[in-house]
C-alpha cells in the first residue's frame, strides 16, 4: 500500500457512513470507528474516508482518505495539515492494514456502488446485516446469475462482464 500522499483540496459531497457500532462483526473489526463510502460524485476515483482519531478529523470533510483501484491497490491520501497528533489513525499501520482488508474483501460492493450499479443504501443494509447477500445482488442494476453466491463470485462476474465502469 502506498502511504502519505498529500492533497491540498478535494470536493466533498454526500457519502454514506458505516459505523463500527452497526456493522456486522467481520466488518466492525476492520473499519475502526467508521468509514464513509459513496458513488462517483466528484473528479476523484473510488475511495473510502475514515475516522482520523480526533475531533478535528471526525467529519467527512476532514477525514483521511484511502483511495483504491479496481484491483484493490490502496493509497492513503492526507491533507497537508494532517499529522500524527491531529490525525493519529492515519499513521496507525494496524488500522490501515485492516482498512485495506475491508476494501479488498468488499471490493465488488464498493466498486458497484462507486460505478452506480448498486445503491449505497442497499450496501449499507448489507454491511449492517439487515439483508442477505442474495437480497443484495437482486438490487444491482444488472441481472446477476444465481450461480453468484459469494463476494468472490460477484467480483469475478463483474470483471468478466465489465461492470466496473459507467
């Protein structure tokens, strides 16, 4: 994972917030206090934003960013003012590794949301454990075959059918 790339500005629009408190246990153990995710609504690529560890870095606008590619390669992006004192979670290797695991484990869902083939609300319902995987895939804007029964199957199907695009 590349780390500590800094950017000066970024536009923030609406993002969905997934908190540890409401996430299924497998996710709660990976995301720290929360992550934000969204569909494409700006000029940047897929990403999550996460709690930086202080009040100053607790809101979407000021939270650190973990960008990721379609292959799950992650890159940390920090604002120039972020440091170990005001954004300690961005310097916590254990948390960063867990966030990267979250991205890679749920890459298909995050990318389908990003490319607007899956509604953020449906993804949140799945991450909260309120709907099953089978129910989730019925909400995708493409008809997913019944043979797709795991996240790995979903990712393979999406890649084979070029769904990670607009």
